[in-house]
C-alpha cells in the first residue's frame, strides 16, 4: 500500500474555557495535542469520561474555538489552518470537506426527516429529486421505516432520530468525518449498518476520527486508537 | 365692466406670479407647480383655481366660455362667466368654436379644440396618488423620481373588485411619458381628447395651490394593464334630443313618474348637432 | 467568494447618544446573518443604517449590485436608494402594519412590487400573488381580503410574501417574529428558512432570540451598548461564547 495522504494535522492543540461568570474560572481541557490522520484511516479517541474527547472533535469542527495550536485540514488540495480561517472559509470546509455527526439530532421544527437528510446534498448542489432519492435509499439502509420519512423527527424514538442524524451526516461523501458516539442508542443490527457505511467511506478514501464507547463497534471500525486522559485540575 | 376692480379682478403682480407659474407648468408637462393662491370672492370648491388661471390669461380681446359638467347654463358656469364679464369686460359665448378661453369643470367639449384655444380646468385634488399615499412629502418624492409603483395598485384593486377597471372619472394619465397626472374629474370618455390636443390645457387647484399644464400636442397616456386595456364609456342609446351616437350622455329624469332619457352632456354640441340634423 | 455587502467602521450616533459604533463585517450572497443583543444595544440602528434608511455618522457601506458594480451607500442619492429598495432589496419590519399597505387587498400588497418593476399583465400579477400567498400558507381564496382582516401572524406572512415576490438579492429583517405567539413564530421561521434556501438570498436579521439565530443563521453578531462584542459562526458563539456578555446571554436561555 502506498503512503496514504494526510488529511488532518493537529499541532500543539490546546483548549481551555474561561467562565467569566463563575469567578473567572479557567478550565483547561486539551493540552498540546498532536495528531495526524490519513486517508482511509479510522482513529478512535479512547479515554474516560471528561477526558476531552468530545471537546477535541468540536474544536476540530470549529464548533469550539481553538485556544492555542493549529488544526490543519486538507481542503481544496491545500492545507488550511482552521485556527486562522475566516468564518466563511470554515463554512466552506464544513460544506465540502469536514463532516460531523453528533449523538443527537438537532431537529428543525416542521421539516420532514427525508428533507433533513437530503438538505446537505441539496446545499452541495445536487438536484432536489436526486437528493431526495439518495436520502430515501440511505434511510432505507438504516432501517428507518418509510412511513416516518415524511414526518418531522421531533417525535421519533432516540434510535430513529440517531439514524436520521447519521444519514444526514453521511449523505455527502466528505474526505474527513468526525463522529461523536453516533451509535450510542442503536441496536446491533443498525450498528452493523453504520460500521458498513463507515467502511465504505474509508474505502472511498475518507479519514474518520470518532468516539465509540461500544467495545464491539470499536473493534469493527478502528484502525488505530488515540488515547486521551483528563488533565490534572490545577 | 365695473371700473372699481383691476382688469379681471386680480392685481397685476398676482397675475404676473400666476403667469410665471403657468410658464413653468408648460415647460414641465404634468408637473404640479406650487403657486400663491389668492382669496377669491367665492369659496374653494367653486373653481377658484381655474378662475385664477383664467384671470391671468384673459386679455380684452378674449372670448370666454364657461362650462360645468358640459353645460353653460348651470349656476356655477353662469356666475363665473358673469364675474369675468363684470371684472374684465370680455365677450362671453356658449359656443365652443367661438371661444378663445374655455374654463371647465368636469368635461372637455365634444367639438374638437384648435391651436388658438386654451382650456382651463378646475381641479379639486391635483394629486393622483393622494388616495393611496397621504403624505405630501412622499408623493412629491415619488414624482421627482418617477417612482410610480403605486400607480397601478388602484387599477388592480378595481379589477379585483369589479372584474374591470371601474374608475370612470379622474382616470390617471401619464403626461409626456413622465409625470403621473390627474386629468381632473372629467369622465374617462374625455381622456383621449387630452392626447396630442392642439389646444393648450391648463389646470388650477385653488385650495391645494397647484397649477399644471398639458401643452399642445403632448402625449397623454391613460394607465392600463396589458390584458385590461384602457376603454371609454359606450352607450346603447343615442342622444334623445339630437340623435348623436358619439357624445358623452347624461341620464336625466324628465318627469315625476321617473321617466329617464339620455341626452348630450355638452349642451352646445347638442344644440349644434340638432341644428345640423334639422337643416 | 465575493462579498455582497461590505460594512467598515460603521457608526451612527443620535446627537451625543451612541446608536451603533465601529461595526465592520462582510455579508456574502446566499448568507443569513443574525444580529442579537439586548434591547437598546443598537440592532435596529445598525440594520437601518446598512439598509440606507439612516445616514451613518462615520464609516462606509459598500453594496455589490446585480451588474457587479460596487455602490457606496453613504453617497447614495435618494433616486438610487429607492431603485435599490425596489429592485434589489427587501425590508421586513417588526410590525407588519408598518410594512403593509393596509388600505388595499392582500393581492395588491403582493403585486405592488411587481407593478413597480413594470409588470403590466393583470392575470399574471394575480397568478403570482396567489402562488405567493400559498407559499406563505395563506389561503389564496383570501387574495381580495384586506390585510386588516388577517391575524398578526398572517399579516407577517403577507409582508414576507410582499417583500420576497420580486426575489430580492438582499433582505433586511427587524425582529420579524417578535410579538407573535410561539407556534406562529415557528411557522414563520420555518418558512423563512425554506425561502432563504430556495431563493438563495442574502439576509440580515435582527433578533433577540438565540434559538432563532441557531435555526436560521450560519453567522451571528452579538451587540452590546452599540458595539459588536462578538462575531462568528452561530454554533460557535452559542456553544463556546467568549465575551462575558455573550456568556451571560447564552446561559440565561434554556438550552434547546
Ligand atoms: N462548552 C463548554 N463549556 C465549559 N466546559 C466545557 C464545555 N464543553 C466541555 N467542557 C468541559 O470539558 C471537559 C471535557 O468534556 P468532554 O465532553 O470533552 O469529555 P468527553 O471526553 O467527551 O466525556 P464523555 O465520555 O463523558 O462524553 C469537561 O470537564 C467538560 O465539563
Ligand atoms: N431616533 C432616535 N433618537 C435618539 N436615540 C435613539 C433613536 N433611535 C434609537 N436611539 C437610541 O439608540 C440606542 C440603540 O437603539 P436601537 O433601537 O438601535 O436598539 P435595538 O437594539 O434595536 O433595541 P430593541 O431590541 O429594543 O429594538 C438606544 O440607546 C436608543 O435609545
Ligand atoms: Mg463526549
Ligand atoms: Mg430594535
Ligand atoms: Zn345631443
């Protein structure tokens, strides 16, 4: 196998929270993290609760601000440091390069499941009918019953919402995927589908960085573990 | 002529001011020129705007005709004619063809006008946008910028409500492709007579203190929609007196039993036509 | 990508009082930007100044027109301002009564802007007005009703239809859902979200509701005392607020 292309480079990445209304408390969560992620890899963050796993994913996604260090993403054939990027650049990276699937679906009032799933594809320029077809196929694969597609997912079960969320997160093939316990409330059969989808993504050249608490899932998808532990409180 | 008055009642300075305003009005067809409206010996609403314009125009050789709704013999028309006969000593007439200045309320004569005639309109509300936009500063800006988005709204409402453009009086026109203008409350039947008229048309609004003009041979377009073109009134009847099928007809009740008939609103035209028919 | 609107060091004072101060940002085509902040923080002042309805005291605003030429809004003539407002912009006011013509029918309200652009086919005007009423979920059978016979939420939807019917490139909205009850709000927000996506228009929306910003806007500006204290991606501002005022704002709303 030829050397895989690096997709993400974290260099000296630190994150702390300053809580102005709690006696100006400063909470240090990440300290000088270095990590490279290559195409075709699936690196799983491992560590106890509070180790900063979710924080790390959110910082990479630019949902949290970077306190220090660099988050370099291969975007448009070049490197872009998200610590320096403008909001418009970050939005473009999110649209085309960097996907993020969290544990919870953020429902949009009155928007049906099928449209929620298709939306990122339509935003990426796919024709609406084609995008809806695609969304249907994906929901079908994730065993979301067709009678639910036309309903807003606000009233769905936790597992159904999670599958809608995964479909929305994976519908646009992106070179970099961040996954924060996307399978936490899924049964074994559906977890297996997600594992398949991730494998397909990796085979297509995507790099995956994820958090999976389920040991079995971790075994199936991880090519490498990245250990993390909580920082000492100072 | 009563010698205690200045010629045509107004003093010369006032007439000069009016003439300057009129020249400006002629220079900018359809544009409403403000002027210092004077107190006249009759109340607003009785044609004080038109009277001031006529007063500024009249010379000793002029022949004046005054009509109200087409008729020369209504109280208003008779009074205004007498007023100028007394204060200016000018000749008066009821014949359209003989008049050099015609002051009118609500009609344009049926007899085609000539280049050597001037028609003076009495205007109650010079602002065609007023019913939709009450703010004067705003309507002035709209005129200044030809920002007339509003102008079709009223016609739209007509069609929505009645199935056709029901506005039949004071039907808005665009003068010289530029200024949206009120033709005064003439029936829309008369609107085509405004377009490329050989006679100068002057408009005076006394209470609102505005003058405007449609100079001879100016393009005057009545507003419309592509699929609801401008149309004038038509009657199934002919004039019961002269038999004309071309003039604007008034429906009049002729006895206590409510019997109605249709007759020309333009009394001079009706008489002429009747004389021709008899001859 | 090329910006649509460039605001630089924009200030607007009312005598000695600060309305807004030293605001700079770019707005891109197809982007919805929210301005949040407490009452009196200068949101409306900023919005009205960038929409050229208030003259700036200092700073500059540039707008890239349809023909790609940049226009300096502080040097804008009244004629150009109106042309922009008519042909390229839309403004949705908080109180629909300020943005509607109450003495004419719903249909005429929607058709007015089209007529202003020269459309003279009554049948077509009506067709478009009907379809826009349907689009904002007003029964097209009510096309000839007066807006005064509509509920507040319907009036606001009518105002949105009236504004968007000409497919403006840039829309300014000042708290379009304030004063409406929650279910009506959700409906209008969903509608706006859809229309903004479908029409690809750029918009600046003032709101004091962070949930609205989260739902609609990719980017948000937080104002306090006339100044922008924090600006960035909406989710970043809501999930990892930096400024003490923003932290207070975020912590004082129930998380959704
Ligand atoms: N927005 C925030 N503001 C303040 N502190 C935060 C914020 N997000 C995370 N933290 C803190 O950062 C630390 C790490 O949290 P994080 O959620 O990253 O842990 P985790 O490794 O994902 O844990 P778990 O396995 O339980 O999900 C925690 O102490 C948490 O309280
Ligand atoms: N016309 C005016 N004359 C004087 N001061 C004004 C005027 N308009 C606004 N202000 C002041 O400017 C400041 C900002 O007002 P603005 O209306 O922009 O606030 P806002 O953020 O829109 O508030 P709200 O959420 O209550 O609508 C306030 O101090 C206000 O009192
Ligand atoms: Mg976590
Ligand atoms: Mg305000
Ligand atoms: Zn007759």
